[in-house]
C-alpha cells in the first residue's frame, strides 16, 4: 500500500525534489538563492515552486522590494557634481553671484538652481543679500559636510540615509522603483514530505516512457513519476462548428430524411426572379413589402420565352380566369439587379427548369432585406425554403409538414395565422412561443394559378420560407439573434453553446 506521503513523493520530479529540499532545509528562500544553491535554472526553480505549491508542499509570499536609481539629472550630477556643490564652489571663488549669473556660468536651469539653493539654505550655507541694489546669493558658512553627504549618496545609493534618499527623490535626482520578489517556504505537509524523503535515498524516477523501454520490457523495473490526473486543467478551445451551421446541417438532414432534394442558388438575382416570376406586381407598395436592396444601375437579362408568359399573366391573367394587374408590365423594371430578398427566387428558377409531379425540394440560404437590426431582425439572414408539388394538396398538408419538421427540432405547439402574399392564396404564417411571446418563424402558402401559369404547372404547390436565425435563438435559448453572428455576437457563445439533440 502506498500511503498519502509516498504518493506525493512519487509525484515529485527530481527538480521539484531538489527545490523542496532546499526550501525546507533553509527556511524562507528567494528564487534566485534557490537557483544558486541547487544549480537549477531560475525558470526551473520558479516552475517547480508552482508545482510544489499546487501540491500543497510550499507556500509563497510576494515581497515588494524597493530600489533607487539615478535619473538623467542624477547621472549628470554624479559626473559633474551635485548642483549645490557646484554653486558652493562658485561662491567660494567669487563670494557672491546673482541667480542669472549662476544659471549661465553653471549651465543649469531654474529648477536645478532652485533645488541647489534650497539644499544650501536648509543647511545654513547661503543666504540672499543685496550688493549694488542687486539681489545676490552670498556664502554664509563654509561647512561642506552636508553637501558631501549628498554627493556621496549619488555614488552609492544603497548605503545612503533614508532622509537623503527621500530628499533626492523629491528633487527628481533619483527615483524609486519597486519589484516583487517571491519568497517560498515549506508548508507543514511540505516538512513531512521533506522528512520522509530522507529515508528514500536517491530516487530514480522516470517521467517519460520511450519505445526502447517498451520493446525491451525495461519499463517493468522502472519507477515512474506519479501524475495527478484529476487536477483541474485550463480548458482548451478547439475548433467547433458555428452554432448556426450546426442547425443548418441538422435541418438539411431532417428535410432529406423527409424525401426533399436540395437546391442551390445565387445571392444576386434580377428583380424578375425575385418578384415578377411569381406574380408580384410592379407597383411600389407591393415591391416594398420586403425592403429589397437594389444593386447599382447594372441590369440583368431575362429569359426570352418565359418573359412573355410572365407579361401575359401580369397584365391580364392570361387564361387563368384572373384579370391580372390590368397594368403595363415593364421589362426594364424586371431587369434590375437585387440581393435576393427571399429564397423563393430559387423556387421559381426551379419551376422554370421543369419539375415533375410529385416533387419535393428545399434550399437553405442567405437573404437580404433593408431592415434595422434588432433582437429579431438582421439585414442578412437565412431562410429554409421548401416546396411540395402534388395533386390535392391543401393547408392541412402544410400544417402537417410543419408539425413533423419542427417536432424533430424539439419545437411543438405551433400556431398558424392567415396572411397575405402576392403569390400564394391562401397564405399562412407560422408562430411559436419564445420567452413567453409568440414569434413568427415562417411564412407559407399555396401558389396561386397566376404564379404557376407561366411554368405550365397544373398540380398544387405548397411552399414556405422559414426563419433560420429565429429557429436557432429558440434552440439555443437566446433572446437576441444578433448574438449568433456579426459584430454583436459573443465568441464565448460560439465556443460554449450547448446543442440539444431531440428526436
Ligand atoms: N417568400 C416568403 C417570405 O420570405 C415565404 C414564402 C415562401 C411564402 C413560399 C409562401 C411560399 O416570407
């Protein structure tokens, strides 16, 4: 049986052992001293002390120590003589001098002069008098001993009197610097271990297992260093999938498992694909529903054949039985370039390529709207677009898809509300609870005959656009979608988010 003290001893590296022995044997110790006595490097000693402290064998104390250093002026005084000495010498020769004369002759500034005269006056060596109506400094006493003491202090700060040092510091001739030194001493437990170590003799401890040891079975006779595998370690931040992308991946998996194929599209579209293609009229209020970003003055091109069909439906309803918008449809308006405001643009591109009955497809992508950012809005966000083509589809099918889809993400208790879209009828918004409030998480509907007519689609198409960021805020239980990414997001969240897998 290995007892507690033996366990600790087995955990000591030879450096730690040497340092502990030194500290325990000679009481309080500075790192520098220990380093000298053990022959270990300073950094090895300080690292060993840290480990020993972790193991409760050593405690440390930070002692500030102060030292004085000459300032630039101090260096000058050391070389040329301290200013009061120079003034003294000058007066000794010339008996009296004006302050201007002193500054000029000695090459000193007013501050230095003031310091020097102050020192001389304090020691009763000079006084001011008047000669020929001029104020002059006169030597009163020739006792230089005080001045010498100060001059000597400059040459040997460590032996100077404290009063002299504080005087010199006040005059800016020297400055005080402080430095923390670490003093280590053994704890009670450290002393116990130290005593026990005496019975051990020389320990051969191995802290690395080499291939050679394994091959020759040499490890069997070795004594290995014991490691404390339960002690807390700093957490390591590794690479991690972005919280939003984790959800996007999860959603893809769910939709693919529900039989949907995935589509991919572009961020930049013509107004034609973003709006005209799906029977959104060209009048302003309708185009403003989704605060669309237009791109400069550049124009895109339109699909020739389809363009004419869209024109027919928009202007007069073609053969759908609808009157259309009874207004001229402007090709130039449709050529404008936009940042897509919804992924539905891609749905209609897909219709133009031709779809089969039945068909199910989805895309997850970024969309752009000129909206002020707040806890629920961002000018860039992601949508999950999806559509199902079949015969006899109804709103009940939509509700069914949403129920099944969201349940797999842990979201139940959906609410539905009628709404208006130019391209669907009926149209329906999807809501759920988030922090006690109902929030919209999607919009959907059944495409109108006018929307589908240019593509010759006679079956029913139910479709939707679902919010990804809001979905993420529900799953991660955060109250502001701006925490997910962008300048308000927190790196801590991206590192530490918890993802609950439902199903
Ligand atoms: N495009 C709609 C939106 O962005 C969502 C939608 C897609 C609605 C398809 C109906 C059909 O809000």
